C-alpha cells in the first residue's frame, strides 16, 4: 500500500518496536510461577516469604515499565 | 433501619458522602468545554486528562469498593489463594503497556469511544462489533451491582440496614453522573483515593501493632487453617491450586483492560505518554491492595466474626463485612467513619465509570448502529446519559429484587466472558490475520466453554479433608478441576483461561478453514501508521467533528 503521507506525520511513521520492550516479560516470570515463592521462609518482620516477596515484586513491575517508558520517550 | 447505629461513624460517613456528592455536581464545570452535549465531553471528559487525573481516575476505577471488601474476605476465608490479586495487578501493566498505546492512537485518529467501535472499523464486521458490545454490557452490569454490595457491607457494619440508604446513595450518584458525565468520577476519585491511602496506611501500622505484630497475625491464620477441614485453604497455596493461582492472576490481568470501563479511563487520557506513565504509577494501588488483602489475616487474629455468622450453627455469615467489622473493632469511631466513607465513596467512582462505559456501548454500537443511524452528537450524548440511568436502575434492581448472590455469580462469569473479546480487540490491534467469522466462532466457543465449566463447579463445604457437602450446585467458583477433562490430577485451572485457550484454537482453525473456502475478508478502515499517532499528529483532533 503506498499512501500519501499527510504533512507533518513523518514522525509517526515510527513504530513501538524496541528490544527494551522485552523487559516487560520479567514481571510475568517473577510472579506467575508460584513454586518459586510458595514458601514461608525467609520471613520479613514475621511476614512469610510468599507475601512479602509478591509485595516486593511490585517494584519489579514498576521498574520495568518505567524503564521502557523512559526509553520510548526519547 | 437504624438499630444500634454508631452515631459518630454515621455522621462522619454522611458528611463525607454529602461533600463528595456536591463535588459530583460541581464537576460539570470542571475543565469544561462549551457544552457537554457531545459524547467526547460527557462520556470521555473531553479526552484531555493528564497524568495525575488519569492516575486517580483509572486507579479509582479498577480498584473498586467490591475489590476492597471481597479480596480480604477471600483471604480471611481461604488464605493464600486470595492474594492472587497482587500478581494479577502486577502483571497487568507490563502486559497491556504496548497494547493500550496502540488502542489510544487508533481511537483518537478515528474518534472511537468504545472497544466495539474499533472492532467494527478494524474487522469490518458489525456482527462482531455487536457481540463485543453486548459482552461488554453484560460483563459490566453485575460489576456495578457489586459496588452496591460494597456500600451495603459498610452500612451493615454501622448498624444501618434495609435498602433505602443504598437507593438514596445510588439516586444521587445517578443524578450527578447524568449531569457531569466522566468528569464527576474523575473529580471524586481524588477524594476517594486520598481517603483510601490514608486509611490503609494507618491500618497496616496501627492494627498489627495492636494485635502484637505480624508473627501473631500469621500464627493465628495458620492455626485457623490447620483446624479447618478444607484441604484447599492455608497460609501457603495447596499444591493443586498453584496452577489456579497463576492462571487466575494471568486471566484476570488479560481481562481487566478489556472491560469497557477500563478502556473509557484510557481513552480519556490526553496522550500516549500519560498512559505509559500510568502503567508505571498505577501499581501503587496494587501495593495498597496487597496490604488490604492482609487485613483478612488481621481479622482472623482479631477474632472478627462476619455479620450474620453463627459459628455454632455453622453459618458463615457475610464474609464481605469482615473489613468493616475489623475497622469498627480497631479504630476510634470517627476514624472508622472515615474508613467506611472511603469504601462507600470507593463504590461510587467505579459505578459511575462503569455505567458511562456501558451507556457508551449502547449508544455507539446499538443505538447509532441499528436505531438512529444519523444521530447527531447531541442525540448521542442524550442517549448515553439516559442509558446510564437505566443501567444504574438495573443494577439497583438486581441487588434489591434478586439475591445479591446472583450478581456475584454473574460477575464471576463476567470476567470469563469479557476475556472472550481478547482475540477481536487485543489481537486485532496487532493483526487481521484471524478471519472475522473465525473471531465470531471463537467467541461463541469461548463463551460456551466459560459457561459450561463454571456451571460444573460446585461450592463445597468440607467436613473432613476428603469429605464434603455441596452447598451450591453450580457457579461455585472459577477453579476448574483438570480431572473433568480426563487428566489424572487434582490440579485446577482458572475456567476463563481454559475458555480463552479454546477460543484461540477455534480462531486459528476457523481462519484456515475460511481461507480455504475463500470466504471474503472484512474491510479494514484503519491504516498501519495510525496505530502510532500521538497528540502532536494532525490526524488526532481533540474533539472530532464527525465521530465514527
């Protein structure tokens, strides 16, 4: 398909592709395999591993999305 | 109606509730365009929300009052499995990150208001668009009804019974949503979320301190589950439920942004960066949700008894009341009032957005498509406003006239059926390889499997680890035993996930068959480059002249 490119849209001929996008897969592996974290020790302030690990995994999710956002903004 | 009412709690609750209602009406003038008589204004708040508003709006939209009472209730009664809400809300953002910005771009270029608008243009199939629209409406309705269950739970804890209070609350909600559209929940979300954050931070500091620390809390939980005859509960996941845990988290994550109300929040944002930033910032709510889930264990330690429970008669009562009951026991009355208001107001934001989203589906994909093809923007806005009222009355009637259990069942199925729109909407954003009629067939197959599996799942009450009585024949949960499929295992899988797999297989096989038969493809009204358009693109207009 050869379409006329409207004026001023050359920048939009980009795509969202970036090798950095693969970072977004990390949180899935970190949280969707229960055998990795389905245990009580080591505990943290009396909170079993199962719980504090998953709460901590939120930080993994945040950092990967943040990195991908930062890089795609450039 | 008002026996044993805690006057201080009720006063604080009522004052905050009233203040928020005023805000809801004032919202009509907040960042307002010249007139609200356009669907982009009423239904999408002008499509111009920045990062902060979007964060509060989507956060307030996704993390509902029902979530706030039901997740801890599940942890209270079943333990670890209830914590699936945390992985669910961790993985959802990385999964949808790239998908939503495509949806935003294409929707802004073409002026789409609903996911079904996109499906119509992309696959050139009005049948498929109608199916997606109906699925969205059907999945959303019980979700709205459940917000009322959230309000009822706090009212019960304050000693207020009967249906009149929720009728009053919903009438006010309906009035300001009609008046202000999406701007009302957007503005109220600021109050709701601020209150929620304060309450939760205080709760996770004060309550464990009062109860003697986390050791004590988890010790009490372990003791409770050890004494329980149910082999499926516990502070850790029982072996067979690990697959259920992972697939429930993943399936719920895939479903979340297919819900029309989530998409409404996304499309209301100003540009792609607002969405990307929010994908990184929204997990703050996931953290709060995780802490909230732990309130279920605190309730065990504190010896909270659900309202209506009679341990001697084996009557479990209403587990949704455990969080309000815990707050009532642990906090001074005035702060418990604040906490109850946070949950009560927490019901209003999603209920408003959901009714707007359902109303937009009705207007764009049924009213304009089949009833009034030449509707003016003003007629569209009018139709949506009226539909939002109808939707709320319907939700109210479902709770009052029918057993609330019916709404809970429907919402369980709601997540499963909305997942069946994934191939048409999410995969459709990337490829048109799947034939439009294969998408229809896949949808039908997924729906059938979703209903069949959940219908097969009974609710069990264990008398010993191997013996149980069936307390409810059908729709007793979403954990489908793989043994039903002939596998020799005790593992269970999320029914929605299974239904989606079947859907995808039918889509692929159906496409090969239809291609072999030379069935004509639908016309694609979208172009590749439009999926990357951002705000600075001349094709993206803030308020499209002719929508559609």
